[in-house]
C-alpha cells in the first residue's frame, strides 16, 4: 500500500504530539503520526520530575537558567540552542496549559515550583510526581479530538526513504540528501507499506533499552537515531548517555526500572549508604543536588568500594503527610514492595536514562537530510551539551516542536510527493529458530553496553564492546537480508547501530567530559561543575 501525507510524524511523545497539533492547526494538509505501540506508551509518560521554565520572576531569570544549563553541560552546549529553549519556555508552558495540561499550583494560583539538581532556583513545574503522564494525557486528548490528525498505532517505521531507494549511490559526502517519507510495517498485514510525505519528522525518543538496566520502556530502542544514521544523516554527541542516579533497586525489575525522581532530592532527600552514612560530601559541595553525572559516578564508586548492589535515598526526616502528598506514585510503588518511604530508606542505583546526543539538527530542528526534521530525545539540538540538566528535556521537546513546525510550514508547499519510490521488497521467511536468535542477540547487546560502555569506561572496555557489537552487526545484517521485516529484528538492528555509535563516539573522545568518564584520560581542564 502507498499512503500520502503532507506531514509524516514518526513518534508519539510530547515532541510529536506538540508538532502535530501545531501543523494541523496552521495547515489544511494531511498529518499522520506513526506510533510503534499505543499512543500512551511514549517515553514522555515515564517522566516524573517536571518541566523547567523561568516563571517566578521575583527571584529567577533567563540568565540564571541559561548558566545552570551551560554548567551542567560542561560548556559543550550550543549557547544559541540554550538561549532559544530557555527564552521560549514560558510561552510554550502557556500553550501546554491551553491544551489541557494541569500543573500543580499553590492556593494563590501561582505554580508550585520544585527545585532539582543543578538548578540554582525553584523553577520546575510539575504535576505531583507523574508530570510526563499528565502532559501525555493532555496532549493525547487534544490530538484524538483533532480530525486532521491520523494516528497509526502499533505501526513500526523500518527505514526513511531517500535517493538510495531510487537507485542512487548515497554516501556521507552526498550533498542534498532528500527524505521522501518512510517504509512502515503494518501489524495487521505484516507488510511494509510506503508512506510518502512532503515533510517527515523524527521524534522516536531515546535508546535506554540498549542497556540492561534503564528507566526507559522497552520500546526505547534508538529507532530514529539508527534510521537516520543508516540514511547517511549526521549524528552527534552519542557518547553522552545520562544515567539517572536514583532508579528504584528492585531485583527483576530492570527494564524499565522505576524512577525515583530528582525532585525528591530537591525536596530534601539525602543519599546514604545502607548503614546510614551519607557520602555526597566526599564528592561535591552541592551534596545530593549535584548534577546527575557527578551523583551517578559517586553512587557507582560507593557501590564498588563497599561491594553493594544499591545505596539509599532518605526522606524519613521529612513530614510524612507532606511526602505522601508530593510523591504519591513513588509512595504507593515502594509500599507495594514493602517499603514505607516515610520510615524506611529507599534502595536506589543508577540506570540508563537519557541520550544527550542524537540526530544533529539546527535551530529550526532540521537535520542534515532535506525535508527531515528531528526533535525530542532522538535529536541533538546542542541544548544539553555533555550532560542534561534535570527537567530540560520536556521543555526542549515543546520549544523545538514549535520552531520545527514554523519552519516546515513555511516550506512544505515547496515540496512534492516522489511517486517514483518503489514498494518494499518483502521476500523471505521467519522461523521460530530465528526468533530465538534475535532474543539472544538483544540480551547480548544489553550485557555488552552495561558492562563495557556504562558510567565508567576505559579504552580496553570500549574496544571489547566494539568487537562484540561488530560480530552482532554482521550476524544480524545477514539475517535481515534473508527474512521478512518484523519489529523484533528491526529493533535489534537499531539497538546494535546505536550501541555502535555510542561506543565509537566514546572511543574518539580522549578526555573525561560531561557524562563521558574514562579511566584512561584526565578530567577536562574546563570542567566547572564541581
């Protein structure tokens, strides 16, 4: 089957839905969202902490937020991108509210602001401790009520379409690569359909699932980054994988691991060893509110030094009723496994959480491939630099959805559908034996990435990962050429591609910088975060 849409959106989190609503409102053309599962299962739903925006002008200002972001990112950030997001944040907060998103407020009507690690002021808007789910709910309601937006749930984008599919030789040096849409797997027919578009937006989220332990859902397999890289698009900063310091330690629940929001440390939570001894004073003067990379490495070191499988987060000194009111989901989750957070320590450990790099885009969200935009976690805007400041991701997604929508709307009428694109060749079969091979390879990718490309790295570990991933790549590509496309094998290909990119970029950075920490090279001289 061949479908035609003016705007093809691959992904369905806050970035994709915000963009869809904006282009549908301004343009009479057809808009389609490709969602690999159900609309409510995006990474956005798992974000607990909140959205960073300067709203309390009595004590806060744009310059403070900009500087906090630059410091956390180890000054690798693109300052223009930082200023774009910070200065446009309040306007996008207002639009989220107009779309039906509810943020907690005080009795006087002002936003009830939290403070999180790395922030110099209270500027985190939130909805209890499930902000992402509330944003997803509000946007879903707006999208589903818009007749101009078609949502294709449980559809899987296999590849973006470029001149390569028309028989042209496309390399990383080819100028003016164009995107004509995407090949998409239909779950009902198990056939790969052709979706032609004038503009394509990639907003597939993160890639935490390439690690054994992650706060991301199992669907976060780096699909967007991998598809664009295979299409010869530019990616950047892939070595900067953020590990959230405090995922709930609960054996057997690692994919996803339950997130203990950074706001709990902003609320006054203290990191301790199981014996009650605090330790962050040995690592950073900001204690438990230091940037995430510093806290994650400190926890990792303490666990290794004492032979522990977790450390603890302590909020027992806080008012019990206030704790339950601020963090109802965390309270009930911990209670379900026998932990009362008002009287007991919370067992926590780091888990893969967020990709700061991704598809390289400009200030309009445009990738190196013409007619292809990327926003959200799969994109590298330059905002985060070497390390993401807490709660900057959701606001980045809505700000870049706005600028990408404005830019693509200004140019969409310049493009035509390319009717010369051939249909997908689906020859091949899949056997049960081959599915077992795929499952085993997925497990191996997680083990390789966690053991060799984790919080602390070394040249020896990275090269071992490179060699293991190369072997998995060859095996998987040979299998992919022989079988029909399925979500299982396509996700495996993407995971291997992304693992390779993270490893390659890590090998090439000969310094400790931001989230990339290696035992073979010294801390960069310009690191100003400690």
